C-alpha cells in the first residue's frame, strides 16, 4: 500500500519535474548547459512526415555559432553555413508542465541550444551528427540584442567556451555586443572535436530526491 502510494507520488513528480534552468528559463543557464549555442533557421521538420506536433525532428541551417559548454568545449568547426538535424522538438511536450515544449516551425530564426544526441561515428563531419534540443520545454530564445548581450556576458566570464574566428561565422549580425561584465582571467582556448553529450535532463536527481522524501515520510509514520 505504502509502496503503491510512493510510486504514484514518484510518477507525478517525474511528470512535472522542474527544469534545470527554471521556467521561464534563465538564459545564461541555458548557454552554460548547451554543447552549442547558435543562431539558426529551421529549414524543415517532420511534424507531418513520421512525427507529430508533440514529437518531431527538424533541420536547421546554422548562421552564427557562439559558445560550447561541452567538456572539453567543441570547436563548432564546419557547422556555420551547414544544415544540421536536431531531434527532440514538440509542443506541447507531455514531459513539460503547462503545455510547454520546444518549437521548430519552418522559417523560425532563433538562438538555439543543442547537444550531440548520438555518439558520432569516427570521421563523421560535424554537420552530419544528430543533435538534440537541449531543453525540451524551452527550445530556442529570440535572436535579439538582449539575448546576445546575455551570451556575451556569459562568455566574458568563460572565455574558453567562446567559439571564435571562422567557426563562429562572418555574418555581421553574428557579432556579439561588448560584454557588460568584467572578463575572467581564464584564457583556455576552445578546440577539439564535437564530444558526445547525451544532454540528459536532471530527472533522475529529482526522482531520487522525491523517493528520498517519500521514504522519509513513510518511515516517520
Ligand atoms: C528523428 O531522428 C531520429 C534520428 O535520426 C530518428 O531515429 C527518429 O525516428 C526521428 N523521429 C521523428 C519523429 O522524425
């Protein structure tokens, strides 16, 4: 009986877990948790070709590449100017509260956050890797000056995670505004090949905590 109640409570906790970066999301947190933060335009999606409104894939053409917070940071090499496949879209997503989800409508242009979803084959080029949207309850954020400022400020404090030079794109619209915070003294360069990063959501942490709470309640009864 107690076990049944406990599993019910855990099930409802997992259906409405809190996002790692909160909802509405903290944008600096999204940047710091994504393998890639970039500006892209959705060129196609699979809503009506194998997917559904609440679960589909999309292709995005990459215009600007700003940051990589994988460990080690990925170089972003070969992504700007190419089209990539990103999984994990859908609105509403049944895993998100309040009808939220991650939208990728054709022609949308936003700042997006993604992780490598499938371990790349040896020798696979960056644009052929399958990526996943980092936060399935958020998706992208508007490509505007305020959000570019947030990225600039995060990178001023984490310069080793900035993607620069040709890999960042040469489009003038990709230039980040000057940072409004003081720079970190770290000067680690960003280089290396894209790393596997499942982009796991923190559900297990919440589940473990929920189980712990439920266990404590029943033990004290
Ligand atoms: C999304 O892409 C993945 C990886 O290629 C594939 O396994 C999956 O079936 C696709 N899903 C949809 C809904 O298109």
